[in-house]
C-alpha cells in the first residue's frame, strides 16, 4: 500500500558551515566590488580610456623660458605676489599655464586702484600676444587665487582658445564666463559657505 | 519662494566671506565674486536670483564624473596640486642647497622625480661634496629629462641655455656657501669652480656659435 500519510520528509537542517559559506561568498563579492571600484579608474587610465592623472601629465619641469615670458606680463605692471608656471603636458605638443595670485606673497589685486576689470582684460591680451609671438604652445590657463594664509579661495581654468576669443573681442565677457570651468563643490567648500554646500549636496 | 529667500541669504554670506578676505582690495574680491556669480548665472545654476537645485546637482555630479575619468578640465584644475608639489619640492631643494646636503635632496626628488631643475641642484650638491660620479649621474639625468620635455616641442638651444644658466648660477651659489664655511677660504671649492668653468664654456659656445653638442645629438 502506498503511504498516504501527510508527514512531510524532515527538513534539512541549515548547518553553521552553510551560513559561513554564504558569508564568505558575500564578503568576497564585496571585496571584489571595492577592488574593482578602486582599481578601475587607474586601469582604464592606463588603457587610455580615462585620461592620465594630473601628477603624470605635469610631471616634467616647468618651462623656464615660457614661465618667464608669462611672468613678465605681471612684473611690467608692478603686480606683486604672482607666480606663473608653464609646464609641458605629457604626450602632447602643448603646455599648461598656471597663474598663482597669492595674497600671502603680497598680491593685492590686478588693479587695486581701479574698480574695473580693464587691467584683467589688458593682461589677458598681453598673455595671448606673448603666446603667439613666442610660440609658447599654451593650451589652457588655470588661475589660483590664494588668501593671506596661502590657501586657495577660488580656482578656475579656461581653454586658451576661449581666452584668445575673449581677448580678441570675438566673444563677450558673459560668453567667456560661461565657458570657464569651476569645480562647484570645491569652490563652495573653499569659500566655507556650509549652508550652500548642504543645499547642493544630494 | 522660501528657497529663493534662502539662496539670497546664502549668496549674501558668500559675498561677505569674500569681502572679509582683506588681503586683497575690496574691488578685487568684488571682481572675483562677480566672476563666480556670473559664471553660476551663465551656467543656469542661478536664474533670476533663484538657485536651481537640479542644475547645481547636475553640475556637481558632472564634476565628480570628470574627476574619476580624469577629463581635460579636471586635470587642469588638479594641476594646481602639482604646483603645490613643485613649491614644496623647490623649498626643500633650496634648503638642501643652503646646507649642501644631498640627503635633503632625496626627499625633494621623491616629490618630483622627473623635474630636471631638481636634478641640477642634486648634481651641484654632489660636486660640493666631491662625489663627481654621483654629480655626473645627476646632470645626465637632468639632460635626459630636458630631452624628454623637448619631445613635445620647444627650442632646444633656448632650453639648453636656460638649463646651463641655472647650473652655472647654482654652482656659483654653492661655491660661495662652501667657501664661507668655517675653516675654509676663497678658492677652496676646487671641484665646484672647475665644473663652473666647464659649464661657462658650453654657455659661451651657445651664445657665440648658436650650437651645442647637446642639441646636435
């Protein structure tokens, strides 16, 4: 006779070893995921899919001639506390220009006696002129404003072609400001406007 | 409406914080603040005085993606950290030159190993320490790095002249430091003076004949 009793077969007990196995698999998966997230950018960078890190792009020494040429634009106007570094970009035929306006080294402004941006435009025109005349191969201008403690207050970068278009009067000031690049979060963090930061952060 | 008011308040705090940075003139900070506010307006983060949360979040997310993927603009801004490294390495190297101490140069070179200007100083310090083999090696490394930077363009003669002028200037400074040390007198820094003379001859060749074996090879 067939056994029709409704007794179900005894359930297999979950052993401690099974639980441990699951835990190990989960931990390994998490480790793999973290490793992937950490290693992926540098791996993709090496493969050329992502760009190189800045420390690699600007690893060579600043070009003393080009840096001197750019510095002269400020020295000739008696603007203290300004340093200019023009650095060759790795694997490119161009150089990056970094202008440091440092209040801790005596920088008091481009035009301390004038409330206009006329000197700002004049300097941009001078820099553009020097780049063209001396073939300095500048591809971008990155500006760092530092406070009296030497800390960055504001930093932005502009492509040289945009700087030239603005200096030559091809684009307006507003159009130039639009294409300049700030890191919004970093700028807010540096300025110390915590409330604004909270508002922006998702 | 509430959000607009909040943003106006935030903007006032932000502008005030800029004005309080008294090292620069108010006009200068005014210009900087205006620059940033106009940028925010031009990029639709602020429209008619109202803060656009969505646009701001989009901008922040795009910035973060740019950071991870090392986009061109992100690299350019990150380049400012490289400038800090250059300043730090230069300060250590200057101190090493004052002390003619090769050990200090190790830490400067660990920050910027591919900077030929630091290898120049390293070479000069080794000459001052009468280790001509280490000095030759440091100058050779400097030359190699200069050649590497010429691969992306630039005038070989001008750059070589800049490099030799730096070498000559630093050799002379080291000579003065060496000979001013207690128990030493003028003319004691024989190795430094000898190498200084040799560098002077190559510089003279560049200035007179507009040629140098460095650029011919």
